[in-house]
C-alpha cells in the first residue's frame, strides 16, 4: 500500500509542478494517507473568473488504485506503471472495481 501511495503522490506532484497557463492559477495536491485518498485541484483567477476544479481524484480501495476522475488526456495506468504500479491494479472507476471483484 505504501508503495502505491508514494507513486500516486509523485504522479500528482509532478503534474502539479507543470506551470499553469495563467500565473493566477495554481495547482494543489491533497493527500490523505490514512484513508488513501488523493486529489489534484486547479484553482485561481482565470480570464476574470474564479476556477476551482478537481483534475484528478484517485483512491486506493481493496488493494487497487481507483481513478474516480481524470480530466486530462493522460493514460493514468501507463503513468503509474512507470512509477511501479502494475496496470492490472489500476481501475477506472468503482463500478469496474466491483465488476472485477
């Protein structure tokens, strides 16, 4: 479990380090290791409007990495595989987790 937690946080931290297209927009990683819940938020002033959006929401459930939200074109399973998590342990949703259990 710790290996998965470290890999997910590294993935989110690396994504958060990419500069936003607007200097008034920031990325923030929220990590809860006790409950194995991880999110990346984008927030700030964008084109005179406030934006607050969850880009990624990833949990570890039943020994699997469950991707609840991915608002990018990245293939998270491939990104996490490069960080040591087998693709077979990455599922796209809770429904997929239930169907494979």
